[in-house]
C-alpha cells in the first residue's frame, strides 16, 4: 500500500524522523541551526519597531518603558511559537482549523480576523516608504511622498522578479555594522544606568512638561494610545504572523515534511468540526517525535525575539540618553532624522553609515513585506475558500501586489505621516488581534489535539497570560484610538 492509499484509508500518520539536534535539549547552537522565518520578522522590525518606536519611546518617556518593550517581545514570542508549533505538530495552518472549530457560520473567524489583517497591511508598507522618503527629502531633492512612492514601486518590482539577492547581502552587512555602532554608542552616550535598571520594573509614565510645550500635538494623544502604538509595533502583528506561519511550509518541519501532507489535509477537513480531535497517533514514540519537532519553532522564536528585545532596549536607551535630553522626538517628517546622533556619538563619519544603513534596513523590510503578506492573504482566504486553497499562494500573489501597491500609495499621498498611518495597524493587529489569537490557539489545541500533543503546562500559561495582556492593552488602546 502506498503512502497516499494509507492516508486515504485512514491509517495512522507518522512523523518524519527529527534531526538529532532536535532530539536533545535546545541549545544556542541548536537554535541557530533551526532559525527560519523568524529572521524575517526580526529584520523587518529593526526598520519599524526598534528604530522608530523604541527611539520615540525613549525620547518621550525616558527609561521608564523598558519593561514594556521586554514584555511586548515576550508576549509576541508566545504568539509566534504557539502558531508555528501548531502548524508543525498538526500539519495545518491554524487559520484552516479556525474555519471549523468555533461555533457559528463556517469560516467566520479567519474571514473576520484575516480580512482585518489584510486591510491594515498597506499601513506598514506606506509607513516604511515614508520613513525613508522623508529622510532622503531632507537633502533638498524631491519630497518625502515622491521618494516613498518610487521606493514602494521599486520594492514591488524587485520582489516580483526576484532580483534582490545581492541587495539582501549588502543589507545584512551594512545593517550589521550599524547595529554594532548603536551598541557601542549605548556606552559612549553614558546613559543613566540606575534609571535604566529601574525601567525594567513596571510603571505607567506621564508626558514631561517640555513635551507639552514643544510637541503639543503628541501631548494631545492619550498616553495609553502612545504606548499601545509602540508595543503593537514591536515584534509585529497578526498580519505578520499569519504569513510567517505559512512560510513554514517551505521549512518542512514536522508533519509538513510528510510526503502526503496534501492528502491527509483533506482527511483533516471535517475531522475537527465541532471540536472533534484530529486523527493523530496515540503511539508515545510519535508524541515524542512531535515534541522534538516543536523545538524547531521554539528555537526560531526565542532567537528572533531575543534579538528584537536587545535591539529595542538599545534604541530606547539611546533615545532616553540623547534625544530626551536634547528635547527631540522622532515625529512628523523627521521620524528617522534625529537617530543619526546615535552613531555620530561614536564618530562623526558614522553619519554616512547611518543614512546608508537606514536605507537598506527599511528597503529590505519593504521588499520582504510583499512576499510575506502574500502568504498572509493566501492563508486567510484559503481557510474559507477551497478554490483559493487549491490555487496556491502563487495564484493569490498578483492580486495582493496590486491591492498593496494601490492602497499604500493612496496612504502616502493622503495622510503622509508615518506614526499617524501605522498607529491603527499597530493597535489592532499588534495588540488586540494578537491577544485573541493567543487565546484562540489554546482553545483550539484543547478541542482538536490529543493531550500528549498539546502545549506543556508552562508554555500554555505563557500563551494564555500573553493573550490576556495583549488583548487588554489592545482594548484600551483601541478605545482611545476611536475615542
């Protein structure tokens, strides 16, 4: 009997043999060996969460919000790990299962949350484009909107034709040097280490008097909304994680490496409807294989979000020690201008490195968005449409590119300010929906996975508490946003 016949006949599925490094306790070397799509999330966040929002948070609130950036990274890591682990262990995307596991009309959950995620995607594309465009426009050539439009179109074309290999290599080297210089500048700028240490203990800050005088438009924003925009941006949001998890199909971890993964996905179609468990083996050896494979998404998440945490703290400390003292806030058409001081503090010639590195960091993120978000659209729509699912991600790609290009350019030329554009996306996708996703994953595992295949007790509480934190802060920030 062939694998396909066995699958169709309903025989027990078996996991491929995991690599030896996954059979052992996860180490740093082992985590590096399984680094996957998390590197894309980390790279994209250097160009948005850390460089803009961590610096802005430091300039406005000093060192008091370091704890919040750490908590944000920890909670987003919980979401990334739990989503990716489910896909590796169950062999299907969580959005696929969410089409059937919740009461009510079939597909309402992925349709509502997937459509909302797709709707806010253009905010980040236009926001990053404006960030670079405004920086280039300070040379006196052209406008920020014009440069942003050109860069958005160029990134779309390069992504479509796949002509990015050399640019990606240059980006890695130059951005690496910039981050090294920023790390050195943390010491050169001589931050208030005692205040930085106190920043790891939770407290809710207030706007300083100078901010109300120098930046009244910022002081008019609710403190909760301002903080929510930062924390939603750090580590990304559901618009990233839906596609991030979909990219694991290329890694072929766990059941995704099964030769008949498409055949047994059809067998899964109605297996979990109404909460019935998926047909996974009761053999303890197979459960051990599943646990071994789950170390791959764990290593990917821990390494990626550790990098996000470290970079966020560095940029925030520099914002507190340099920008706050000089009363400069990354805002308006100068969301990236003031941060050049982080590098010139090491040596004046590093100003040129800053401008080059910022270009590569942001343009690299722009380039990555097109392909990653095509996975987001495919996994969201494919969960509710058999036609889309059978057509594949490549069929969704052209429609996503056209939509993303048109909507992004519209935001650039109508709103034209980075923080204003990305705040709704950050609050909705990075906080509120991320919290709901955490709680939905725990619920889904309980309903459809045999007990031996679910998250362990510690990991389950990690995801639950992360979901409650993100959902609560998301509700507060969303209320402030629309109020």
